[in-house]
C-alpha cells in the first residue's frame, strides 16, 4: 500500500471513528454548556432567571432582522390556480406577515401597557392564553413575561369539565381568547361562570388590537426589574403547559425558567438554530415542542420564528417556501402525513435542511429525508415535565431511528443521569427488583427498559423536577426513591426505551402499550412498524384486546389502507410480510380496516381502540378480520364463538 493510500485510509478511518464517537461534537457541546450555564446561574441568583432578559437583549442586538413570520390564511381566498402541469398553486391562499425584532419588541411593550392598565394584569396572576398559532399568541405570551405574570397555555380544543379543571388547578384569574378558536370556551362559558365566578374571560378583537399595538400613539410599558418576580429562581415556573388528558383530566406541567434556558441555548445549539435560521412550526404553540423548542431557541439567537396557523399536509411545503424556512418541526405522525401527500413542485423548491421533533418512525426515516431533501433529522425524547431531554441530530446512516446520539464523553456523563431499568419478565409494565439486594437493575443492551432520569437533590426534589401545578399526588407519582442505592431519587418517564452497543437510545413504547400474549411481551410500536413494511397501508394502530377464556391480550391492528388496493390484496400483503418479520405471538390476530383520526397534537390516542368489541363492535356493522390458519378472513359470530370456546386457535 502506498503512502498516499495509507494516508487516505487513515483519514477515512478517523472520519468513521468521529462519526461514531463524536469527540469533537462532545467537546464543543461541553464548552457551550460551561460558557453559558454558569453565567445564567449567576444571573438567576440575582433575580434575573426570566427568559425575558435574553429576549430583550436579542431585540436590541438584532433589531433590524426578521423575528416573526406568519403565512396568514386569507379569508374568502380566491379559487386555487392550476399550473401548466396540473398542480394546485397555494400561494394565493396566504398573506405573509413579517415583523422585525424592533417591531416585535415594540408591540410587546404596547400590549404590556394595555394588559396592565386596561385589564389590571400583575406579576402575581396566572393568565390563560387561549389562542391559535399566530403572532397574537407570541406577543401576548411575551407581554406576560414582561409584566411577570405566569402564562397558562390552554389547548383551545378543550371544553366542558376538562377546561374548567384546567382553569381551576392553575388558579387562572383571566383568560385572553383568540376569536378564531373561541367556540369551545364559549360553549363552556356558563359552566365557568357558575363554578369559577372570579375568572374573567376576554374575547379579543385581534385586528383592532394589532392596530393599537402597532400605533405609536399607544404608550409602551417595560416593567421594572424589581416587579418582574425577582424572587424567582431557575426552578420557578415560567409557563404552564397542559398534558393531553388521555388518561384522565389534564395536568398542568410546570415549565421552569431553567428548562426554558436549556431549551433555548443547548437544544437550539444541537439543532443548529442560528442567527438567520428560520424555524417553521405548525405544531400547536400551547405545547412545549413548539413553544420551548421552537420559539425560545430561535428568538435567542436572532433567527426568525415562522408559525403556521394550522398544519396542512397539502400546503405545508408551500408555506415553508413562502416564509423561507430552514428548519421545520414535527410531532407524532406529521412526517407520515407529509409522505402520504401527493407530489407537488414545492416539495423541491423549499430551503429546509433540518427537521426536528419526536415521533419520526424508523420505517419512513430515510424516505422522508430523501423525498423532501432534508439533510439532518433532529429526533429527541422529552416530556414537558421531564428534568432533561435526549437528542440526536442525525446525518447519513449512523443513528437512524435513535432519539439519543452523543459521543463517548457525553454518554459517559449521561449514563449516570439517565438509566434504563430492567423490566419484570412476567409483566413488561413493571420494573424488576432484585429480591436479594432489594434494588432495581439496569437493562442489558437491546433490552427494553423504562427510562429513568436522576433527581440530583433527593432532599429537595422540586429543584430538579417541578412536576404538575396544583397536583401534588400526580407529581409524587412520577418520582421513585431507593432505586439503585439507598436514598437516591429518579423521575419515571413511563416509557420503554432500549440502548444498543453504540450507546444509542431508541424509543420502544409507552408503558401500557406493551401487552402480553402467549406468555410473551408484544411491543405495539414494533408491530406497527412491521405493518408499514407491507407497503399496503398508510398507517396503523396496534393494541392488545381481551379474548374470553384466553390469557393476556391478543394483537389487534387497526389499519388505514392505501386507496388503490382491495381489502383482499391488503390482507395478503400484510400476511406475507408479518409471518416472516414478526414472531408468531406478535402477529395480528385481528385486523380492522378503517380511518385513523389523530388528536390535535398529531398523535394517535390508542385508548379508543383498546375497548374494541368483538366480533362486530357496538354498531354491529364493522368488518373485522381474523387470522384463521395462514389467512385473514372475516370474523363471524360463529368464528368468535369457536374462538371463545377454545375450538378455533388464535
């Protein structure tokens, strides 16, 4: 081998090692942490924990740069135009509004004046924000931070008892309501007045309000620092963000100033959100993904936040092109919806290079990147209330599908802060405790385990984990003590993940979505991924269902079929694929073909399918198939009786 060949091989070898061990990335991230965390903690100790001060500095530093862009849907828009190739042109459906940092800052100060002097908002109040994705949400939110009030981001789809509960547990005193999403709260108004008579509801005139806050005749109000909750520490609440309430009434997750800071500085750095970046989100701003991981990092560095009022798979890439997006956010099934949308010229005309979020399935990871020309995917794992998050900005092939990818140095540190706990072989929903030592044990490589995050100060848990506002029981239920040694404390994620030999973390399932059948544990997510490999369906949901006189739960799959295939063809393709890709106990026993509706946050609520009635359901006209031998056939009443009697084998 020549010297040149040896040198080339050495360079290639070092590149491969760097791709795997990421030493340079680790050193850069560690430097970022040290140079930013210590100054922040110093500021926080002197009464300036609030993100407001970072936003204000950014406005002064980047006053002429674009801060906010909004492709506002045009009311009574003209008919869609068709180009020469027969594609619909969506440009005339939107009017792009843009605001510089100076303009945004001035609007925030003028709205602060209005809130303080006309509505009596003070720093001691919790204020409900009931608003769609639009500039109104951001200006209202930042004005509350200027005054020092605590914003509670209400899901504008919530109504009735859950809405009253959200207002009550957070001690909300006033709610500011966007006219475009006022229906649910208007329908609940009588109940609110009856049960919470002191809560004031304000239906805003959006366009009149914006005329006022853009007018120089409206005074500005910049609150004095000593009135902006200077007693706040880095662990104090900066916003309340509600859980979806799929397993009960919503809980108000406390977003602390420290987490807002970490999201802004470190998460934004990892996702390459920089000065001049343009981050487009169509995810709801009332959730932490859009608010804390989209807005806060972008405004910190002089980037532009672009908000889409509502996610639309057909016009999403047009909006990305119109605002000049460099980054987009996704949650849940958004990437699959985009892949399922028909081809359009704007799929190739945008400038997006990075997509980040959580929930991109491994089966479509590469296809999504290639079709939409995405360089990097930033998959992360986090919950609104969790102390820390995991991230993976993935290029090339290494790390595909993972939600945590760092170098060996960062992994060494994180493995003391994040651990996967071995699960009970007899019940995958329970952690296994060693009967001899009395402590739990870490899961082996490639073995699913519940993710735990370390609480640094077990004597004062609230410093690391703030939990849920006004819900002590739910907060305490997320903490477990004496896990690996006496006196330690850990946050329970409620999720199963697994780690491979390269220290990559992969999401497996929600606890409760894993079920037991034929004395084996079945991962619903794994089955869903394999069903997509049949190339016969658009999406799927898998749950375990009870079958009389049978132990455990049988695998039940609800699938949304591709429109150009007959049911028989779909079932044959599924059967052909899963019998070689899944063990027999994980293969669907029952299949229903229908429409799968996602929730407002683009995740599919599985609870609605766990109560499936067999064989026909409550309506009696559902068509359900079952695996009879080696073929899926219609499940009749006679078949069901034979199954329940043990005369037909599942």
